[in-house]
C-alpha cells in the first residue's frame, strides 16, 4: 500500500480545509476505499476520516421532512423507526445490502458516493476503460453487468443502493465546501465523466456531503431490485418510483433506475406518461416499457432492458399497493 | 492368516454411528492452526508478481528499485528475459520481505517490460481457436441406422464454462530451513508424496524434507503438488536464511491455482417407441486452459448404449492449466447426458423418472438406481407434484422438478498405518494421511475405537506428517477406504497380540477373546473378563505395535456407487432468476463409518453443485485475456440463502454394508448441475443450454435466442 497521511478532523470546517488540498479523499465507512487503495486502483495523499465529526451523523424524521446525516450508517437508518415509517421503501433499499458487516460500517454518504464496480475500472483500466486504440474495452469485452444507457464513453453503472430512491423522492443533498453550504437535488451529485481522470460526482475540492433531506408523506414510493443471489450480491437492475397524488389518480411520478447508467437514471418520459391520469395495470406496463426507451444495450447486456422494465413495473405495483 | 473384516451390524460399537468430528471444536473456535496460521520467529512474507498479459514475452526485468527498498530480503526472478508467458497470472518474480506490505511495495517497484502477443481465451468459439486439436472419431454399433429408424430424436448444443476451485485457504506454505533440513507447513492434499517433489526440485534428498499439514482449508483436487510457488517459497527461505510464508492472493488463487475444464457438445440422442435409447452421437469440445481438455465419459452412466459415435476436440487457450476438480469430468458428462435424456423424455411425452427406469439396463447397476429412484421420488412427492414440461403457464413464478443420476468408483488408495497400544491402555494410530476437511481424523479414530472396544476419547489419531507411515494423496474419494482398511488391519493385528499376551490370565485361547465395551472377555462368558486397562498393563514394559497396509487381505473395501438427485426450483420467468428450493440426494457408499460425516459430504456436494449450476464461472476477457472476476464479488459462490432445503438419504443395510467402505467425496457433486438444469427446463418449458443458469441465459432461452456457438 502506498503511504498516505491520515487526518481525523472534529468539525466540518476542519474537514473542508483538509480536503481542499489535492490528493485528499474522504474516508467514511471504509468498506470500499481501503480495498481500492490496497489494490492500487486509487491513490491518495491523505485520508480525511469523518467519523469523529458528530454533526454528520443522525436522523431527524419530524415535521414532514426526513433528514439523514451523511455519516449515519445504513444499519442506524434501518433501525430508525420514524424514518422507516416515513419512507418504508428505504428499508427495502437498505435490506438489499445483504451483509450485516456492510450495513454496520457503510454510511449513507458512502453509499451515495461509492465508486463504480466496473470490472475494468477495478483492474486498473480506468473508469472509461478505453483501450490503447481509444475504443471502449467494455464494448469490445464482457459487458454483462454494464450500462444500457451509456453516456459518452462511460459504460459503468452507478451502484448506489439509496440514490435511485432519493432521486425519486426529490431529495436534496447539502454539500459543505470552502464557499459555505450549497443544496442541490441528489441527482445533481452525479455526472458522467467525459475524460479519464474525471470523477463521477460533482463535489469540488474541499467539498463534502453533509446530509440529505427529503419531504415525506406526499408520495408513495417503492424500490424493486433484481439480483441473482439472495446472499450478498449486487443488483443486476434496480428501480425506484415515487407516485404523487390521490391514488389511483397520479399527479406526477418519478421513476429512477439504478445499475442502468453511469448515473442514477431518471426515466422522465416514463414518469410523464403516468402524470395526470388514473393508474391502471395497463398504464404501469406502458410506463415500464417507456422506461427503457432509448436504451443502447451492448453485446452482453440486452437482458438488462427486460430487467429494467420488470423492475419498474414491479416497483410501480408495489408503490400503488397493487402487488400480486 | 487373520480374518480382516468389519463387525456384523449387531456387533458394531462405532461403525455407522454419528459422532461429531473430533476437530470441530478447535476449528469452530479458531484454535486450529492451519498452514497459513504458522508464524515461526523471524518469519518473512513473500509475494509473487504475476504477468498481466495472457500471452507475452518478457523483454526486460529490472529488480534494482525493488531490491533497494528497506526490508526487502530477496528478489527472485522466476521467468526471466526471453520467457514466453502463456496465461495472465503466471508467475514472473517473487519477493521476500520483512512484512507483507513491504513485499507488495517491492512488487510494484519491479520493472518488467513485456512484448504482448496475441491470445485466445474464449473456447466456446472453437472455430476461432488457433490450436484446436480434433481427436479421432470413435464409433460403436451402427448409430446412423439406429438414428434413421428411431422414433424420436433430440439434437442440441449444450455447454458449461470453466470454473474455479476457490479454496478458502489459498494455495501456499510456510517454508523453514534448519541447515540442510527443510520443514514445510503446506496446505496440501498429499502429505506423503510432497516431500519427494520438493526434494527433486531443490536438489536435496527427500529424507531432508518434512511436510506438516495438521489442518488445511480446502483443496477439491487442486492441491497435490508443491507448485511453483512452493519451490520458490523454499528457495526464498534458503536464500534469506529465514522462514518464509507464501500464500497466493485471492486473484491468483482464482486465476491460476485451480479450474475445472469447460465442456461443450453437440449432442444427438434417440429412442424407440417403447422409450428405449437406441443411439447417441456427440461432437464435444472443451478447454482446461493451455493443455486443452480430454473427452468426458459420454454417454454418462448409460455407457452400455450400443450405437454411438463420439468425437472430441481439445481446445487450448491462454489460461492457466486446469486441475482435478471434485469428480473430474463427471459433472460435465453428467450435464451433457442427463440434459439430453431429459429433453428426449419430453419429446417422448414420458415422465423422466419413468424414462430413466426403462433404460437402466444400459447402466452398470440397474437395481441400485431403481431402488434409489423410488426413494428419491417418494421424498420429492414426485408422482403428486411433477407436471410435464408442456403445460400452460400463467404466472411469473414457475416451479419445476428435475432428476439426474451419477456414478463413481471410490476405491481406497494405498495406505500404511502404525497402530500402537501402550501399557497404560492408550491407543494411537499414525499415518501420513491428511484430513482435507472430510473428517479423516474422526473416522480413523472410530475404526480404532471399534476394533479395541473403546470410546473415541481413549484413542488418538496422528496424521498430517510425512514422518508417519506413508498414505496416499486425498483424491478421487480414495481416502476413506484406504485409511480405514490400513487402520483396521493394523488395529486387528495389534489387538491380537494383546489378546495373545493376556489369554493365559483368563485361561483361554486368544481366539476365544473379544474386546468390547472397554473390556476383554471370553466370548460367551462375560464373567471371565478384565478391563482394557488391565489387559494393556499386562503386555509388558514396551508398547505393542503393528503396521497395516492397504491393499491387503480381507474384504474391507470395494468400489462403484450410484446416486440419484432431484432438484426443485422456482424460476421468475420475467427476470430469469432461478432459486433452488430443494435438493434431494439419495446415495450409496457401501459401509458407512460415520453417518453424520457421510451426510455432511453430501451436503457439501450439493452446495458446491448449486454453486456451479447457478453462479460459478470463470469470465475471461476477450480483450485483455485476463479473468474479469478473479475475486469473490463477481465470482459468485452460493450463499446459505441460495442453497434451499437439502435432504439426504444414505443407502445402508443389507446389500450395501457388506460391500465394505467406499469413498463419498466425489459422487454427490456430480448430479446437481444436470438435476437443476432439468428442473429449470421443467419450470419454464424450454432448455437453457448453459450452465450456470444465470438470468441472462434463462431470458435468452425463453426468448428463443442465445444458443451456443
């Protein structure tokens, strides 16, 4: 392992000034970053551990809003009765992380900002995995777990378990940085890297994720993940949906796919299809099919289009209380 | 000549009972010291630099930067300039250093320049293989005429890729020299044969090599030799003048330390109007990496089928050579055969169990299979619950049942065992065998206790050391027969000597004496007796000992078993996700020494079987030639939630017990792939031609696409 320094700030402000220095990286639960360092996939000059900053942990589920500190562990969130009552779908999303160890150590911020699992990236070929000829190794190689909505040269998938649901809920992220605090929709935390070396998130130097907030109660939400194993395994596809309105009348709907694109994939057209109409099984099927429109599968991941449509359909049925 | 035999059922004290494994407590508490737990004083850590290219020539190696790192003790070039490397993960250089971290730093500091050469790693496309080796065609009977007059024929291409052994304790060893004497704590399946292999590579007499393996963390057929890393580890230790621990990293373990060959085949099989098999034709190919792969035994089990044609092509690839994987070649042959027969039964509109039953004459053991099929069908409630594949399906979740049968030999290997009776009554067996996790230590103790009429705590088994009488490597289900037979013969001889010495005390002939229940007594007159301790105290000042061998006189072991398995699955027709709900295994293995451990072997086989049926495969990258899943993230093993309910029935009693002890390691892992594939076909209505049954392949099959090659 390459040598690095380790800092354990006690306040957000201290963390920000430490993170401003190039080569600094946030250490949250450490469930993935330490492996990336050991495998020499990523290199850091300094790890800035956030565990000592009390302000970053904690959950508040009162007044129609849910606030979750970024250093809250997945298990703490799962065990928080008021949060689970406010957004039951969060429980499904967390239970999908099927390892007690990961739930105990992994944090909400770490889940949202975890690095992709692309096996080319993990073997040192970079996030975009462009070969010496400039062509995508993913495209030419084995892409069974990759994006059906590639963007630019990026073909990895966003692996976060919570992001699709938080985006579907219209949640906001609070980011603290050298210029103070900014609040952005959770989807704005993500971007598709256009060149090798660019990150897949929008945090600038010195910035760290402080908390996520969502208004709750207005929407009926659900998550549906398709994974091969019941034991610890990544989803092959995940869908999160939020339905607003007095069901069966839908005012508006947000449908988001995980493990489908380099970012949490907002299937806007599918959501629009349901808006202002009465929800029926036929429309759910229509929306599910619309969710994969425009998909560009590669040689080995065409099956993920079907998985996406099924995940959306089942998530909608679950949200609407129409599950078989 | 003494009569070496097992006691009759009503006289067994230990044989057939269910004692827990003797080393269970030390293993489950973590006190058992595996080879990788050995940390002698002054230990150095060694790591290996591997080639990242599937085919390359080493142009230049510069070790100076690595050697300059403080704490680096030895840098050793394994394949120097000019070497042609044939698979990614092959060893190029090794480093011994004060700590593992320093060793890894040194690997990163090694400068190696490669000339990258073209590679081929996707043997499924045999037409694209640069070095395919077609074998000769073999024909028996008149398959063409038989196919021409057949009532029903099915034809399709099936396949299963290479997969890894994935030993939880990776390959490796701790090597320490004392002058010219080498001691190796090795994670091995071959304690008695390893010394000679180390010795010849290192240029020392075998008498100077000591091998120790008290416990080991899994081999499954991949740990029979010292391997290059073993020799390198010993050389590093010699050069450094300090003990060296060298165990493979997980990616190396998956990539180079053991894989099972792939198997593909275009299979055509036909039956007549009575549902009797009439002809078989297979054009098979497969790869075990660079060495290619040999023909598997087709048609499997139904080997007496008269009209058949076999062709096979061995396809070398730029991947590390395969190793024996639990029941070599059988799981592949079983899948290719049983899936084809299951499809033929469907074409004939026959219940697959009925179809198998009508053709058992083509197997070597029709009676055993018939009895086992009946028991398995009863356990599965097959008659009530099985539905034909051709049926209407109106919901996403579909259940299916599938059946498969298998066979194995399992004759005991060559083994020597010393049994010693001490004057205090303590009894010990010593043999250069190894307990690879199967329970060898426990069953040898049972044989000792059985023979001397004692309980398990009164006997001691010492193994895992090549200073003990040599005993065969643990492979091919050969250990239980070998060690039970050698131990029984030694124990009977030692007992006879003891009885001879105490007979005058009891005023009886030695032949009249029996040892049972902790006593020695005159047969039929229990009052003329003494305790075992007293008997032992009368043998004199020196212990009594005897050596037993296998093979040897008496009917203690035999070989040849049959087994039946039924799988019940639930398939999500919309996602292609397969879940195993239930596995039923009915298995014979002759005389069972320990019921609990025998059942445990079957459970283990079923769990591994679910793994390769649903999840496990090597995924070589066509672009880089490297494995993309040389980890435990995308090389998926079955977890506890994935294996379903496992139900085991062991065949015992008259007809089985008198055959003596037969090995059981391999048989239960052979059928799961076929049985689960057949259950999935029964559930969804079409054959998925691949193992493992991943969602993409299931959905492709349902959509009528995604055939092989």
